[in-house]
C-alpha cells in the first residue's frame, strides 16, 4: 500500500511540476508581449497641423503652428514623450506677429521636463532673415532657453558667426558662445 501511495505522490508531484513549467512559459510569453506593448506608442498621428492660440479680448491670436508628417505618442512610458520621426516645421509668432520658423529632420518632446530635442539640419529663420543652422538643438520651454554643444552657423546681415556650443534666451538677445569665430564690429 505504501508503494502505491509513493507512486501516486510521485506522479502528482511530476504533474504539478509540468503544469508549473508550462504555466510559467505562458506567463513569460505574456510578460514579453506586455513589454513589447509598453515600448510601442500609445497613439500615432499623421499629417498633423496644430495651432496654439491665445484669446485677446474678442479675437484670437495665433502664437505657434506645429506641422509634422508623423507624431508618435509615448505617454504610456514612465518618462513620457512625443516623437516626430519625420521632422517638424514650427512657425512661431511674436507680439508684433513677426514669424520665426524652426525646422528639423527629427524631434522629440519630453513632457515632464518640457525639453524639446531637435536633430538633423536644425534651421531657425527669424523675421529679420537671420538664420541659425546646427545638427542638434535643445529648447527648454519652462526657461525659454535654447542650447547646443554642436557646431553652428548664425548668418546675419553683419556677417556670419560660427562656433561650437552656445546658450541663449529664445530671442537670441542673451547669447553666450562656448567656442566662436566670425566677423565682428567693435565700438571705438
């Protein structure tokens, strides 16, 4: 009788082990699928044309216009972001309705930090036809601050400036260069 009970217990243990093995494999497959889903965007948009406006009395003033062929929304991540894999065109209007355009071949916006990372032939053209070109540029929306550690060229009517790395306010009035060159006018 004891031999029969030990054989039943052995079969029962084997059955439980096999069941656990297969259920773990299925759970692992499910965990892998969830991991893949978490790495996918929660939303996709094509041919976007977003307009940012401000109410002024009885009228509405256009502040900015963001145009992009594609946007991927990763707000399902612990560090949420929006990605623009095919680049952006951003039109920004100042208080006098002067237009500044910003173009890049790729962009990513980090929601929590309000940092925009622009990459690939980043070009900023002001209403005065001054043009800044660099390969990567960061913009901090909270501080309204622009910066890069990459080489850049700033074409202006007085002559071009060029260098590696700079920090500036959004209007380029407080412009600090790390390494620079170009044509300068000096007051006597």
